């Protein structure tokens, strides 16, 4: 939202007050309050008929400072609010500044208002200067804005899953949930948090609409604004992007650890295709016959009868024996997932039940809110009502007891604002926040029934804190290379916003992909944290494209399962620290300016570089950071190692893609390729790439926490590899040389060269 007409003038209809200079301050326990006059005060008469802006500073956690700007403080308290946790840590306050850990906020004591944020060395990170803070009145109401400086070369990432350029500089972004697909400026997952390469991130603590002007209205500043009389935001010090993500997720919640089986290959019925149990069995059997190891089978919307979504009842015309079918699938080693949404169609028997019990969102006149978008006469479950939450959860528990393992919690974006909520929540704030209540209810059902570490969703919408309920997928894309690329940009944007796990529809959702598109997307999909074959009006079984598609899917599925000791280790790191499994290059290499704008490649975990191929002919260009990197997938006509930093342009067939291993990596490779969930320690191969001088270690996850720690110590050409853990057979590989070790052997010594 813009308030100016160029640099000097305000937009027509707006009056905006700005702090002119610091009037006074007061300190409290770990707090600092500053009052700023909106015009110079030269004598007592200047204090009359004038506004006073209040700026409250506090420290909710180490290296974090909260700023609350307010004009009129008589507004009633509104809910919902983001759940932000933390302990203040070491805080110091004086009359002009507050310090939290390595971050200081300082207000100017000169003639001109300024609020600066500095690191422990006194380096200015950002700040709000002349006309940065604004109290605006316009044709549609009142607003508060803040503008934080962007230094030369500083860029902004994040703000949720957004499908445009990864760098947000130059963009106008409204944080407002929409069901807009992957090809528009709208987003399913809106998160008013951004991080920068300047050493800090910012969370705007407002669950409703937040409008960002990122180096757009004023090209040297990031502006954010909300309606009303107050604005609260938190500055999070890094200094690196990874540090910022760790500290941000400590405030807003870390991702749960998804079960190992969820990292395997998912296959679905697709959306509007015709399917019944015979179709399902044909697909599952066809995958098994072709050595395409499935982990999960997903039933999309039409497992329920049309016009009844949701009634949580299987359509008996096509699925006459759901418990038996689920058991038969389980006996084949498959988990099952069902599509759901938070809406109740009028024809569903649950509509009358929910309306009579007060479980559906109402209009101000007491009528149930209804419309015909998506489902005829549909209403929304009011998740602010504890009884409604339990009612909805009860329907899901019945399905879990029947044998369902996961839910695709679709939708949650189309939430009206002309309604009344059970708990009195503000409709504008609830529009974005609704998804948090919805996904938490669904996730908790699975967690309570299956146990910690066994719950997983396939969720489309999210806001701040939504990362606690993985997994999220990218929504409705199209079957083109362009949509494949925009999907990756959306995922990298989401990973920059505190989310640890992400997926996308392999082959694209809308349309029938060209076989080349499908095969290129398979490589990208299986080198993502979670991998799902899903379409809209066409199936995604590979033999419908060509036989090579079957081979490509088999190859990359086997590859992912062999890499599961490494991938699940990265998943654990996401769970414990908040760092995503799929890492944007600027997060992984914060000191390399060449990665600043890269949005067609990423790191899978800390040590594998992935560059998806977005062309039918296989041409791809990507950047290799410093060091000697090794190809994990040999490609004809390419060298086995690449010395960075450099750009590489090459051509790949469908059976390969750029997958490079970072120098110094100890890559644990599993012994199985038929499933993603196994004892990763049993028969593991430690593949050493350019081992570094000194001692390094890697943890290979074991069942129920029985991990094994492997250490690699190098001195010159001598390498000693040790094991601490259960006695199981293992191997060590350097280049093409493989050393087999018996279960009772805890170490070996190798000579390089």
C-alpha cells in the first residue's frame, strides 16, 4: 500500500503524521518507551493541538527487539494473535537504547527522529529515519506504517510462499491469503516475515493484512503497514540468514519431525479423474510390477460423494468396502492419505448438524455464512469454537481408526471477513489466521492417534507458526517448465520464511504434461523433501507418458531412498533448528555474493547441490561455489569434479541432473532402495568427498534414537574412520575404492591417492 505520490507528495486523500524529534523517554524492567512529537517543539504552545507518537521497545528473546508504534491507544484488544514465545535473556536499558544480546535499538537524541538497530560492534544494520514512521488517515480509514532502511546491495527474501522473483526488492506484496494458483502474485501461504542479507530479519506481528512495499514506494527502504492505530514488529539479528531462521523459528515454533515413510514416493488418484478401488489396485499393482516403490497412496476429493464435501463418508458407489481396502493397501506396505477441507457443503449431513450446534461461521445477523464457490451452499467450520474443533476432530478420528495414516488438509484461504466468530475474533485478523487453527486440529488428531514423529499433513495454506505442522505443498501449478520454475521459486521463498519441509505436484497439476516435462519434473520432485505424483484431470502414473518415464522415476526414487540416511538427518536438523531441508543458496552461502539472486538451484540439506533442468533438450546453467565439488550423478561428457567458484553450462539426458557433493562431505548412503523407512545404520556406506584436515563427524539416524556417530580424522594422506554405535556392518568409500567392514569393526585406516 502506497501513501506517497513520488518522493515529496502524499497521495490524494491521505494525511500522514511523522515523528519530528524525540520528546521524552522512560525506562522500565527490560523496556524503553520513547515519545516523539510530530512537529518541532520550540515553546509550550507547540505542545497543543498536536499528536504524540509512542514507540515501545522490549526484548522478547536474545538478539530480538520488539518495536510497537502507536497513536491512539484506546483501541479495543483484538484477537487472534500469533503465538510468540521466548525468554528475554541478557537485556540492558538506558534512556536512549535497549540491548538484547548482540542487538541494540537506539533512539536519536538530536533534533531529528531516528531509530537505529546496531550489532555488537556498533555497525548499523538498519533503522527508521526521516518519515520512516507514519500515522496515516485516508479515504478508507487509518493506518500505521514503518520504513526500515535497505543498505546498498541489501536484498529481501521470504514473506511466505511467493512465486515471483525470489528477491522481493521492487515488489508490492500484500500478506493476504488467496486461492490464486502458482502463476499470480497471490499466495496460499502468507507470512509477514522477511530476512535480509544485511544481518537481520523482521516479523510484523499482525495476523491480518500487512502491506509491504519492498524497495518500491521508496527504493531504499522496506515499508510495511497495517490498518488501525498501532503496529508491532520484531527485529531478529543473525548475523547470517541461517542464524535468523534459527532465531525466528525459536520464536514462532519449529517443525515437527515427519515420519520417515512420508519422504517416500506418493501417488494419487488425481483430482477430477474417474477412479474406484479397481483403479487404485491397477495403479498400485502397476507400480509394483515396474519396481517403482511407493510409500503412500492418496485419495483425492472424490473419495467422498460429489456435492457432499465434506461429510467424511466414503462414496459407496466406488468404494464399497473402505476398511477392507485400507487393510489390503496396508498389507502391501502402503500408507494412505485422504483429502479434506474445512468446508461443509449444504448437502452434507454434517451441515444441518453443524448449523444446529453452532459449529459453523455466521453472518452478523446470525445466519450461517454460505456461498456456492467450490461447494454448493458451503459453510465454514468455526475453529474458534472448542466444541466445533472437537466435533471436526471426531470425524477425522473415525477415519484414522479405520486405517487412514495422513490427511491432505486442502484450502483454508477463502475465509470471508463479513462474518462473526464464536470467540469474538476480529474477521480481518482471522482471514489469514484461520489456516493455523485448521491445520493444528488435523495435525493434533494424527499426533494423538499415531504418536510423536508419526503425524504428517499435506497442507496448502499457512501463516506464521504453520511450519509446526508439516508438510506443505505448493498448490495448483501447471504442466510446463515455466510453472516448474515458479514452483521452485515459491518453495525457496517459503523455506526463507521458516518452513522446513515442502513439496509440489510432480508433472504439474493443471493439464497433461509433455513426457519431457514429466521426466524433468520427476528428478526435481525426488530431490525435494517430499515427493508426490498428482494431477487435476489426468493421471500421473509414468507409463502413460512413455517407458523412459518409468525408468527415470525408478532411478530417482531408488536414489532418494539410498540417500535417506542423509535426508532424514537433514530433516532432524530442520526439526531441531528450523533450518529447511531444501535451502536457498543465499541461506547456505551467505558470504558469496554470486548466490544472491539464484532461484533455479538449491542445497538439499547442507551438502548436496541440486540444479533442476527446465528444458526439454537438457540444457542447464548453474553456479558452483568455492571448492572442488564432485558429481554424484555422472553425466556423459562432463568432468567428475568441478572446481568453484564458477558457472557451468551443460546438457543432461533425462536420467541425470546436476547433483553435486560439497567438498569435505561425509555422505551416508543407505543399503536399501525399496523403501524410505529402514534402519539407516545397517550396511550404510560412508562416502567421503575431499575429506578435510582435522576431525569431522556425521550422525546416521537409528530407530528410536539409537543413532550411530561416525568420525573422520585426516592427517595428510592418512584418514582414520571411526564408529560409535551398535555393531552393524558398514562400508567406507573414497572415489571408486570401497572398504567393507564387519559388524564388530569400529574403525579403519585409509590412505588417500
